[in-house]
């Protein structure tokens, strides 16, 4: 049996992107529920508002340092 490595890679990437989008949306809702603006939170995190927007939309991968900074910024 031959494994198509490109196909397996594509499946893993698709799954990771879907997870990033779900996590970003969940964290955006948490931020918004506290009435916090993305620019303010991004400033507290030490990143740009555009970068935070990319994280929340799932266009960038949430790393542990991002989650820690985000939670610290929103007071959770």
C-alpha cells in the first residue's frame, strides 16, 4: 500500500486551519463579551491589531505565548 504524502499533508493542514479558525472565533467572542477593543488588547499583548485580527480569524496559528498574553490582556 502506498501512502500519498501530499494528500496526508493537505488533510493535516486543513484540519489545523479549521481548528485555528474555531479557536480564534471563540477567543474573539470572549474578548467582545468583555467589551474590549481589539486594538487595546493587541497593545497589551505587544502585537499589532492586524496580527490579533489574523489570529482571531484563523489566518495565523495561536501559540502558547499568544494565548497567555491574550488571557493576561483580557483579565482571565
